[in-house]
C-alpha cells in the first residue's frame, strides 16, 4: 500500500511539473528605451526560477523562460514590473521555447 502511495505521489509530481509553462510572455506598456529593457531584465533575473529573459521594445513584449519544474506566479511578475513603473497588459504561458519567441520577434521586425 505504501509503495502504491509513493508511486502515485511521484506520478502526480511529474505531471504537475510537466504541465508548467516553459515560457511566460507579457505585453508591457511603458517600454521606450534600451535602459528600460536592461532594467526589466535585471529585475526579472532576480527570481530564482528565471532561466532567461527577452525584452522587445518594438512589440512591447517581455518573455521569461523558466527553469525546469519551477514557476513564478503572475502576481509576482505583475508586481515587479508595476513597481518598476510599467503597466502589464497581458500575461500568457506556453511551452514555447524562448528561442522560438526570439525567432518569431526577429521575423516580425520590418
């Protein structure tokens, strides 16, 4: 019985961590310069779950790649950016690798 409970717990843990988003994309108003992008990147890298950050001024997009099995709550992301003087319009989560987000942004530029 204990073995079954252990296997069930491990299975649930694997599914729970596997269902987390790999990338969080946020539409942010107030991004106007490279200094803004640098400040946002520095602030978001302070979260232990952050693996990588991409900031695109033209598309007002901030993307955060998460470390495996880790997460950052939306409320914490929104607070970090709002406290820095920006307005977060949308937050979406996906399994899209950050490299794909970069490529999409690169192709969308004129």
